[in-house]
C-alpha cells in the first residue's frame, strides 16, 4: 500500500541517512518512478526531505527530523532486538511484519540506543531447535496462527500417540507456544495442548469463538509444564553419587534439596525417574560414578547389563583381530 511505503521511505531515511532513488527502489521492490512520486507526496505532506544531485547525491531528511521513543533504555533496546527471533516469525508468516516493525523501532531510537540495538543483533542469534533433531514440519502453522488472531474455530484431523491414532477435533485456538523448537497450540474446550506438527488436515470454520475471560497463556503453560513433569516422573530411585557427580532436571533438583553426604564422601538421595527403562539408560551413562540402591528391579537390570559388558570385554581382543 502507498501509505505503508511512504512510512517505509521516511524510516529508511531516518535510519540510514542519505539514499538514492535507486537504492530506495531496490529496498522497497518498486520502480524508481514510483519512488519519485512517493518523495513528492512526502514533500507535499510537509516532510522536510531534500534531494541532492550529482555522484554523491540522494535524498535526505533535514537534520534532527526524527520520531523518538521516549523512556526506552539501552537494556530495553537490546532486549527488544534480541527477542525478535526471525525464524519463528517466518514460520508464523510474520517475517516481513517483524522486519518492518524492527525498522520502525530502530528509526525511532536515538543514535546511542540504535548502536546498542545494532550490537545485540550482530552478536546474538537465536536458534531454538536442538542439535540432534530436525525442525518439525508445520505446514498448518500459519493457518493456526491466523485462527488464533481472528478467533475462528478450526476443524482438524489430529494424530496422537495412542489408539485410535487419527482423530477429528474441533479446536478453539487460544494461543501458540514455541517450546524447544516445537510449536504447540493451546485450544478449547478444556483447554488442552496439541502439537501443531501432528495436525494432518485443517479447515478454518466460519464459526467464531470467544476466548475465556482472564485466560493467561503464560500461566497456563507454566502449569501445564509442571503437570507434565509430575506425570512424566512417576517413579523414584535411591542412588549414591561419587563426589562431584551431578544430575540434571527434576532428579538434579531432588539431589540439591534432599541429598545427604555419607562418610565416604558419596551423596545419597531419592530422585524421581520416568521409568525403569529410562533410568537404566540414563544412569549407565554415569558409569562408576553412581550406585543404584533401589528399586530392586532397576538395580538388578543395571547389574545384568554390567555383567554382560564385563563378559563381552573380558577378552581384550576384538573378534577377528590378530
């Protein structure tokens, strides 16, 4: 739209100083002739914009002509640009919107704060997914985001882990959450949480819904995570850890709160576990730095694995070796 383009020209000149018509045209993806018309429109609106001819010419604004954001500190400016994660915004279909918003904010910043913003953008990059997992394929994410904004009901075919795996659901999408590179939609009735990458088919309905009054997405997600960890870590194990050995997650928290040191320097604690199978794999990673005292099933299973390893490696030569 022309009005949006005029604002963009103004902000580009505030941010970068002198720019030629060709540079503006390339930045805005329009013709040079369109830039000429837009510059005339800005002048007619009273914007103090000047054009200089010659090799080093171009358009510029009168010195000091600037819209400023009042009350913004250096730390706030840095945090603002650090929070602008381009990857998630692009997944939501908001990449260009984010870029335009950052341009507007940057143009409004005083010179000293703009330097802070540039520094943070150049030195920090947010990459949410983990190293050993590909990013989820979420083709329906823009449609879900649009339904969140417009307050429209979704009809989806959703794949879950238990039978029947593929089920139809009517969703009232209250909000989206990005957690460790994976998108979740929190939707009513309930509300309940759904993985966006598990939506197989999606249709936006004409039906509108009303978001529950007082619903707080951040508070819901915090409570959901607490409940998730409580459900996930339903068992317990009693362990002894060698000096300097630590655990992570809920087990590490339990170790910090309830661990006690024996006379030999080892730390004894009761820690939560997901299951015997999961704890078996996790505790074996610590090698001789851990001893499992209970439950008996876990201790016996680790003992069998250690015995099998001892037998396998008892002969130092590998099969087929000289």
